[in-house]
C-alpha cells in the first residue's frame, strides 16, 4: 500500500472517531514517507484525541521541524497546549501562527480566548475584533436588528443543517478550511447559538 492510501484511509477512521485505527494507519503512512509533515501532524492530532498528549506534542514538534514556517503546525500545537492548560506556550504558538499568517481569524480568536483567561482583556478584545474583521462579522447595532433578523434566521437554519449532517471532526475540519462555514459559525456563536 502507498503512503497516501494509508493516510486517506486513516483520515476516514479519524473522521469516524476511531483514533486507535487512524493512529495505526498514520504510522504506516509515516513509515512509507517519514518526511511528510502532514502525516506526522495528523497523527499528532489523533494521539491528542486518543488521550496520548506527550505523543501528540512530540509529533507536532517533529512536524514543525520539517515545516518551521507552516502556520497551521503552530496553531495545531497551540490548540493542544491550551487544552493541556499550558497557556503561556499556547499564546506563544498562536502569536507565531499570526506572524506567519496574519489572515488567520481562528488564531486571533483563540489567542483572544487565552489572553482573556490570563486577564489581558484589552489585548483579547483587540484579537476578537481582528478575527471579526477578517471574517467580515460585525456585532449588530440596535438600528439594524430588525432588518437583519430574517437573513440571520435563514443563515442560522442553513448552518444548523450543515452541523447536523457532519460528524464532530468533519465539522471542525470544515470550519477551519471553509471560509463561508467559518463565517456562519462565528455568526452562530455571536448570536447566542441561535
């Protein structure tokens, strides 16, 4: 079997939430193509979801050594670090993500969340605003609430339909890679999950 075939099958198991099998198949792909940072990083994410945090960080560190200018590698590691409550390290990685990709609205948003946790409210608000600006999302003023209500309800229904049709992991991947879904997701959150 070729590395890409193992990787593609691993992705299907990952999407189903079968992390043990996806790790096995990612490992097989890595054995066949040990310099492929995508395979290594994705196995790291699978390790994280499987509860193997040290292995996850090891793989993400290795992927970063192979691709030190890839902002997604920093964002992935930052996400895992923040979930391990290693906030300062996660903040550093999100800042590096933004340095490498100043258009990454998710990194700005996540950085804001971590800064808020640390009590850096002004910086957090600036990062939330930057994320909103990048996504074209602006909080509704009372003057335009009625005019926008109908379109927002329609967009929310479409978003909820998309949400119901995808598994959790498929949805997360789509939010990251699909700018329209990401915009709908932000709107959904900003409107109180409605």
